[in-house]
């Protein structure tokens, strides 16, 4: 996604991604040990939905605006809506938090965050947003290379047993990006086997993703869980009909948290033919 040319912030894909990220952070912070989060494709961290670019695509109208209007009672969705309210209290009524903002919001004093962004303008804004937060290091660099450089995570003498790597690439390379992301996940798991890994991916036609799901199940993780939200039937190969989050080493019984949340997102954001799935591609032994 290149924000100079397209603006997708606040669409259904962001809703799925961000509800899931917050739920993962809450599972991590349920224990006192410090956590580390790496956001490989961080974007600018915070968006404004009243800008010209956002108005033009109107994607947030069918995404976050609908979710706020429907306000489903599911706990994971309520948690996300509370985070949006907190963001808007701080940054204004049209603010929309990106993944680095949500990580900073959900994680604690003892936790550390690294957020990468390759595009110079986006990276500049990202750095400025978090300049005053000593927990967050921002890097203008390739997020895939950061997996090699920053894992396993260390901070001085501090080592992290727990944490999350979020990989949210632009998929400009289309199907080839799946292979790049799978290779990055393999590398990350080898370097930090106990980490949780989350990869966001777009869905045009779900059946075309079977090779990807099979490859994901073969990664050296304890478990692989796919959460998928289709906002319409996936019969057109030309548009993004939905998206998924591939979770490796997800928390125990995370499907039970996300299954009702996905159903609520489908009901709030879906058109005719919408569907939601929670699939263990590989279960912990
Ligand atoms: N994760 C963000 C969020 O949820 O708010 C959104 C990220 S957006 C989907 C993808 C971002 O990756 C864009 O800002 C783009 O400039 C950046 N990008 C593209 N290629 C990259 C790379 N190789 N490494 C790091 N960032 C990259």
C-alpha cells in the first residue's frame, strides 16, 4: 500500500488486523514478564480520516465508521472501539490509530516496541509521533531485513521471552509477496521460536490461497491459526474481497476469543455473501 497514491486506513482489513493485534497484546500482557513487539511495516502510526485522500476512497466509511455505528457487543471489538476513543481523545475526532499506535497503547512501561517503515515520508511522520515515548524505537528500513537484524529481541541486558512480530506488507508484489512473507516467517521463527507472529494477507479468491495455507502449516511453529474475514463473496479475482491474519504460536484458545469477534465484524461490515472463518492450519501437540 502506498499512501501517496491510495488510502485504505480504516477499511475492513484494518479492522480485522487491529482487533486481532489488540487481542494478542492483551494475551501477552496478562503475564508480568516484559514483552517485545516488532512491527515490520508500521506505516505512519496515526492517520486522519478527514483528509482529502481518505475522503476520496471512502473506505473507512464501510469499515471503521460502520463498526463504530453498529458497536457490536463482542469483548474484542469493544476493546478496539475503546482504543479508538482513547486515540480520538488524544488526537482529535478524525484520528485513526495505526498498528504502532495500538501497540504503544496496549503494551506497558516494561515492554519495548520496534516499528519499521521503508517510505521516507511515512517513516519521518512515524518517528515524530513516537519521539517522546522511550519504549518505542522507529527505524526507516526494510521490515523483512529487520527480522534478521532485530530478532531475537534484546534491550541492553534485557532479553524477551514473550512478544509479537506483526508483518503487514503492502502486497504490491501480489502473489510473490506471500512467498517473501513465508520466508520471513521461517527466518523469524528460527531466530525467535517462542515469539508470536502475525501476517496480514489480502484475499481476492480464497481458493487461490490453498498453497499458501499449506505452506503456513509446514512452518516450524507450534501452531498456525488463520482468521479470515470476507466482506463479500470471493467470486471476483479483481478486487480485495476480504483479508486474513495468519497467526503462528497464537495464545492458547485464541480461536475462542476471535471466532465471535469475526462473526461480529462479518455482520457489521459484510455485504451479501460475507463470511468469516477461524481455522487451525496446525494445532499445538
Ligand atoms: N501496519 C500499518 C497499520 O496497521 O497501521 C499499516 C502498514 S501499510 C499496510 C504498509 C506499509 O509498509 C506502508 O506504509 C509502506 O510504505 C510500507 N512498506 C512497503 N514496503 C516496505 C518494506 N519493505 N519494509 C518496511 N515498510 C515497507
